[in-house]
């Protein structure tokens, strides 16, 4: 069964957009989900506060904005993820591979919930 590159690009864009929306609109929840732990993940990072302070919430909002803008930019440049899918998928593959490396590093130094 052949893989549809348009569908893959849309799924990748949607996944990244989900992170963006969570961080932009619910930074306190995003802090608990992705950094402190204890909600969706069984592990917790013990040596950081249980709640995000105003600085961390603002950092997450800016991070969410940056992710959202890159996804909107990609959608515009690919005409709704329907054109130049090869180039966009190559960039997305690099993005997700880099995210995997960063997750591995964070898990190894115990700065991310398991």
C-alpha cells in the first residue's frame, strides 16, 4: 500500500500544531504534560516546581507561537500541504529526528518525565 505524502505532511503538521496550541493557550498544562510530568506520563521530574511560574508560562507561550508560525508558514508555502510535499517532508523528517535526539538527551539526564 503506497504512502500518501500529502496525508503524511498533514498529519505531521497537525501533530506539531497540537504542541503549539497546548503551549500557547494552556502553558500551565503544557508544563505539567511535557516538563514536570505526572499527568499523562507515569514519571515526574522531582527537582522542579509542581506549577509553572509566570516566566515559564511566558516562555511556553513564545515557544508555542514559534511552532504555530512555522506550521502556518509551511501550510502557506505548500498550498495547504498539497504542493512541494517532498521538500516539506524532508524538513519535517529532520524536525522529528532532532526532537527524538532532544527527548533522548532529556530522558538520559532526567530533565523530562518518563
